[in-house]
C-alpha cells in the first residue's frame, strides 16, 4: 500500500469519525443544556434565555452541518434531481445555526454586562422580556443575512458536494461568514466580558439574593466566550489573510 493511499484512507476515516464525534458530544451537551435552562429557577433568569436559544441553534448546525457530512461518507445522498434544493437547505440552515448561536452568546454577554452595571437604567436591560425580544430580533436578522444562500448555493451528485453558484457568491459568502460569525461575535464577547468583569470589580453589584446563580452563569459564559474565541478567531485570521492577498 502506497503512502498516498494510506493518507487517503486516514482522511476518509477522519471525515467519517470527526462529524460522528461532534454529533454525539454536541447532542448530549445541548440536550443537557436545554434540560438545565428550562428549569423553573433558571427560566426566570434572562441570561438563561440566551443560553437556551444558543443550544437550540446548535442543533441546526450539528445535524444539518455534521450529520449530512457523515451520511455523505456512506454515499447516502439525495436523488440527483433534488441535489440543488438539498444543498440550499443544508447550507442555509447550517449557517444560520452557527451564526445565531454565536450571536445569542453575544446577547448573553451583553445581559451579564447590564446585570452588573451600577445604573438602574442599564440594569433594566437584563430582563427576561428583553432577552426574548432580543432572541427574536437576532433570529430574524440572521435569517435575512443568510437568506441569499438559497440562491447562491448549488450541488451535483458528481461533485458530491455543495458549492457557491458563482464567483460573486463565493466572495460574498466568505466575507459574510468572516464578519457575522468568525470576527464580530468573538470581539463583542470579549468587550462585554471585559466590561462585566470591570463592573463586578468596581461596583460589586451582583445582588446578594442572586449572587450564586449569577456568578455561576457568568463563569459559564466566560468559559463559553473563551471556547468560541479559540475556535473562531483562527478562521477569522486565516480568511482575512487570504482576502488580503
């Protein structure tokens, strides 16, 4: 067996088992998140609304992004006549899942900042009704931003893949992903996270009756922000370098 053949076999195994691992771990983790954040005590916390929305959005990214890729490694594909429609739906739902999940975490960061603020006016934004409206607005905006994928993506059985329908679509989608997913959300997460830490240190405003719960949510959020930044910023840097040449 040649070295090239061995590399191809390894690549094939990675393409099969990496999505499978993501599906299993992601499904378990997000189901647990949904169970936790729908509990009565946490459901009355505005930050939990954003976490719950992010977990639901993750399911779209996992199943339309990873599951379809896994099935493709077993040559499970839609009929040739439906491949174009399949690619449009798959790509659209994958991208809105990824983007909306990231922006919901941005909303959670903004909520923690508002919750820790010294002024009553800013703290008033940390409410369940505000969080629900924000989730709705974010969902609508993400759908509108990525709706063009229903026209910009196509696919064929021969290519066994989905691809941009034109050079313009390819460039537009790259910049769109760079701005709305891999660049702005991590930056805003860091900004709101830093402002929250500063507020807590300077004002010590976390209310005693809710301090344990709020601190736990804030800690969870900071871990989420760091994880998101580690996973998305390299994509942002790589895309920026590619576009600058």
